[in-house]
C-alpha cells in the first residue's frame, strides 16, 4: 500500500487479555515520595507562568480551559510555541510532543510549507469570503485523489458536525431511523451520540448528563468486536423499522483503545449490505494518519460515508467534513427548491478559504513526504521501546500501536466495559466499579503528570501520537525519559474492590 503507516496488526484478543490482567490487580504508579518531591517540585518551581494563567482563566472559563484535552494534573500547561516534534510552555520549558493537537499534525507542529500557503492566502484573500472559493474544490479533489470512495466531500466545522450530518444522510437515503454505534467509541458530542462514550454500557453514568433520554431513542450500542451481537441488533431493528447506519472507528473505539480484529471491518461491511444499512467510517483520527488512503485503504473496505476532522484543515481551525458515494453525499446539496428531501447541514465558516488551503497543502505534503510511513515507523520504535521498559521493570503495563497511534495503558482506566459484566445487574456493584474506574483514572493522570515533568506531552497519560518530525534520536530520548518515570513505579494497595 502506498504511504501506509501501519506495519503490523496486533491480536486484539491478546491485548484485551493483558488489559484484563492489568485491571485485575492493584494499581502500579509512581511512588508518593517521587511524585511529591520531584514531580510536584517541577510544576511548583518551573511552571509558575502556566499556573498563573490557569488560576486567572478559572475566573473567565468554565473549568479554566476551553478544550478537554488541555486539562492535565496538577494544572494545565500554557503553551507558547509549537515547532516540529516539540512544544514550549510560557516559562520556556521544552517538551517532546506526543499529543500532536490530538492527532492532526502528522507532519509535525507548525509545518513550514503549510504555513507558507496560509500566509499567502492571508495576504491576498484573507480567511473568509462568505462566497465560493476555488480552495473548496481543491480540497475535495485532493481527498478524492487518495480516497476514491469519497466521490463527493462537504467540508464542515468539526468532526461532531460531520457525524451529525452523516446520520441525516443515512436516514434520508435508507428511509430508516435507527443508528448503531460501537460501545466506547467517540463520534462527537451531539445528543444522540454521547451514548456509551469511552466506556461501553456507560449511558447515563459518565458523560451524558443534560441530555434527555428520548435523544437516545433511535440509537443502539453494540459491544466492541462482537459481530454476533451486531447482527442480533440488526435483526431486532428490522421489527422497529430498520437500521439506517452503523458508525465505526475502523481501528476500534476511542482511536483503537479497544482494538478490533483485522477482518472486523470487512464483516461489518457484509452485515451493512445484508441489512440495508449505510456503513459510516469515522476517520477523524485515522484519515491521512494511518495511511494516505486512510483506514479504508489499509483494511480494503469501502464505506458508504466517511467522517473527517482534524487533519482536513492541516491543523488549522474548522476541521471537519463528510463525504462518500455520490448517491449519498449529494443528499447534502445546497438550495431549497429541489423538490427532494435534503440533509440540512451548514455553517457560516465551514469550508473557509484558510481551512481549505491549509488542508489541501497538508494532504499534498503528506503524500509527497511519505509522512504516514515515517510517523508509523517512529510509532513502532516508540511502542517497542516501551514494551522493553515494561519488561525490564517487571510492570503489568500494556503497550501496543496502530502505526503512529501508540497506546500505553498503565492503570486500565479506559478498559472497563459496563455492557458485558455481570455486575451490571447490581446497582451496588455498578457503583463500586464506577468508583474504581475513577480511582484508576486519577492514577492515569498522575502518571501523565510524571511524564510531563520529564518533558513528555501525552494524551491523558495513555495515548501518544508520533509524527514525521520525530526521529530515532527523539524517540530514544523520549524512552530515556519514560524510563526515568518507570523506575519510580511501585505497586500500591489501590485499584481493587
């Protein structure tokens, strides 16, 4: 495959077995002496400007940050500069950046060729016109060039909006209403999809507050990697008017935190065809990261619709869109007097020239440089190094990767499944497991703070994205820093009921 970033596919059964072993024993985390005397000392002495900004921000911003990814223990770092593989905070401290803005900057942060294209646009047109701009055509053609299944593309403001649009399209196209999502998957924060978010079976327990239960009336949740359950839901839905669409993250829910079998997507495609449902790939993270042709090229599966986000604006704002087969994507056509049903989607700043130019330039550079393959090799190197450290220090941690998406599970906070455990029948048991999940989440954040104090930026201490800017030398230095954390890890008496 051209410019593919995945060189191997680990057995999900083995990964899940090791994750179960991780959560069946007490938590292993950095000891209190190291955390209090070294980690907290770093934040207290070297991150005073970040703390000051956060303390003032709490007076004006709910929670003190504008984005969930920004909050880290003990307080958010205020970044002032991003360049290549590094971030620099307001105090001038340098960090190896494995957050990469949540995944979109596979070329590395503030990549110069993309930045130059954006500056050229700003000098002539500016960021918006409110009318048609040629860049809208350019990005649609560039996406189609690398993903032939995306025959038409409509740019929107975010992945959340794109997911919402895909459901409207599917319902119009099929005449059916029900939607199936996979437990634990994230498809944005619209009412009907904040359902079983992060943790399968967690509807109403974790993130879905403020949403009327009726919003979920047409949404079904299926356990990850469970084709038998998926078909059972499809059969049941025939009695309820049918299934309009199945939404899946192709590498597994929550960006592969719950990995799937390599042939899983092909089997889901078969079930969609059998029951007349549209197959919707959420490639917000995987698109132009696991390969220039996305996960759909890697798995050799052509979905009916594809959700995009993040990278289609090259790391710039207003990143999102939905595309697919003409017969479905054309249901978003603009205009009123068509005499046909249309999916109402929009956004004043959607497909603005700045985002389209940045996205087109980024995708072209990814193809030209082989960024997916380079980042994938660095993901392999990082993951293999982490596995070596885990073995060296006899830790129960679990490391695996899907190319440049690297997972490091130290506490198993994300490994719970409320949909398939027997304790779901017991309210007391459910609350105990919920509480224990939060204990493990707190420990995960504690590990993330230790990484940060050693100059490593991660996503919540459990996920890392590599980029083309990473080199073997940078990865090896990062592994030295991880080792400095791991050698202070001890088994605790926390984490068990």
